[in-house]
C-alpha cells in the first residue's frame, strides 16, 4: 500500500517494519483530540485565506463524518496507516476526495499534531482526576465530622505515640490529597498552551494564526518556540509524576486500611461490596481493593521512570523514541481514575469500630508526654528531667500491668517527689487529645477548623 510520505521511496515497507513502527494500536485513543485539532486547523486555514471557505467547511463536515464512524464502531483502524493522524486523514480523503483531503495538512506536521493531541488528552485527564480527587476529599471530610470524639492511637514507627481522634487522622489525608489536587491544577495551568502550527520543528512560511487555533481548542495561548513545542513532553512527565505522588498517598491510606481491617487491629470493617473471599478458607474476608491500589502504585511509578528514561538523551527536536510516551500515560491515567473512584466508594461504606479503637488507645501509655508537660508547666521541672521522671512512671505502670492512664493519684505521687496526686487528671486520654489545641492539633476545636477549611475549599 502506498504511504502518504512515500514520494522519495522506491520500495515498499516490510510488514515487520509496519508492525514495529505503527502506533495506531494505542494512539487511536486520541481520535477525539485529533479530529478536534484538525477541525480547528481547517477553520483557521479558511479564516486566513489559505483554504477557500467552502473547502474549510467541507473538510470540517468530512471530519464530523469520520468522528461519527469511529464512535459508532464502523471505522476500521489499519496497521498500515501507522497512526491516528494518517488514519483520520486517509478516511477524510475517501469521504471528501483526495485533493481536498490533502489540503488539510497544509502548515502542519504530524509532529505538532501528536504534540497537540497528547497535550489535549493530558489536560483533559488532569481535570478528570481532579474531579475524582475533589469527591474523595469531600468523603474524608464528611466522615471526619462524625468522628471528632472517636479516640485512637496516633503512631510513630508504627508504635503507639499519643491519643488522637479518627477525624484528625482522616483530615491528615484530606490535606495530603488536596496537595495532589493542587499539583494537577498547577500542571493544567502551566501546560495550557497549544503547539499546533509549529509544523515539523521550525514553524511554517504560511500566514497562519496560531492564536486562533489555540482559542478554538480552549487553550489560553500558543507555545512560543516551535522546536520546543514539538519536542516537549514535560506535560506528560508532570501528569505521570502527579499520579505517582497521588498513588503513593493512596497506597499509604490503603496500607493503614489493610492493617486496620486485620484481627489484630479491628479498627475498620470493609463492606462485603468491596471485599473478596478465599477459595479454600471459608472465613476469609480480604481487603483486595486496598491491596490492588497499593500494588498499582508500583506500576505508575514504573511508567514515570520509563518516560524519564526515554526523554533523558533525546536531541532536539522530534524523535521516534517519543512514540513510547503514550502507553504509560494512558495506563497511569486509567489507573489513577479507577483507583481514586473505587477507594472513595469503598471508604463511604467502611464501618469504623470505635470501641476497638478506644480499647487499643488504652495501651502503650499514650498520655506519657502529657505527664512530662505537666511537670514542666506546673512544677517548673526541666523537660529532660520531666522526661526521666515520666519514664519511671511508665516503668511503674508496666510493673503493675496497667496503662499509665490507669494509675491513681496516690500511685503517681509515690513515684517521685515532683509528682502530686493532681497529675492524674492530665493522664486522661480524652483530656490529652483536647490539650493539643494548637493550630493543626488534634483537639476538637482545631479539627473543626481543619474540616471548615477543607469544606470551604471544596466550594470553589
């Protein structure tokens, strides 16, 4: 079959080359973006007098016909057409005639076409992920509102550290995922420029209007340097990085949900809707959704590293290596969208076991720091000395087989002359939580400020 670029070639391409060279198997996903770009380009060529107005209108109508065929499933993608650009142009020429169809490619190259299509896809995908993130953050804040008084241990080194509320713990994730949202928003803003009209690498002698096509496609403007425009894949790297960070955060939450759903913790019960069973052990209820998200994080990290590696040694401008940019992005975008969506739905149905959380909070001497702070604040004891005295109190409680919070005033007073019976009120676990009222703390008032901040942000 004769290629559109075959003028200087005397021989046919081998089938092996066609299969190795073709990207139509995956870049057909860009058909909407490719046709939108071609329609904007045709409209601009007509407005600039490069095409007659009736020619531009006929091309646009023909492109609408191609779009309809693809979306109805009638369009046949062929490997010999190489990519989505050639496939669309070939079918367009069959519909409106080869001569008129051939005029569409005036003042552009496949280099700026693919840069445009891919950029449009990435921008759209970034906004879709942002929408999923916004919904998920709202769920976290909504659950938090009901659990400001639900005590649980806060951890460092996966060891019991200080008492916090479940609301506080969930709001930590809400702010984490808000940062993810902001990263996507920043990338969308920064990369919202059209490369169309850059042609192969050096611009075009045709008197085109790149700002017009940028407006038609919803960009805020056109890129400034044609060589950079066709070789730039920063926007793809950014969305891959953003997804990797997002999935890392999701993986951390999933790791906790996996631990919390175990018999050893018993903090949360994941609904049957989002759990699976064992083929051999009838009693099993497995948190597969959380485990899959944790696993898929490695997958998206691999996609980021793969594209970084492809791009690291490429001279300007376009190189065929860059055909390897899309599959990883398509995969990571799909993974992020589905992962955040199902994580949101799973969390909505999860049941938090407040009594189990409270029971475990009474282990590990979580109010020890409060006792040290009492000695500093009320007894004017240097903190290092207070730390040592509190350590003695912890050892005393452990010898009795009780938690520090369960000691009586008389028992405390017997440990060290700096301690008096009134110190017992500072060991209450809820009082410990409420004492941390500094900005960003776990006290109810502070957590409510955090919830209000997120809910106010969600309104915009």
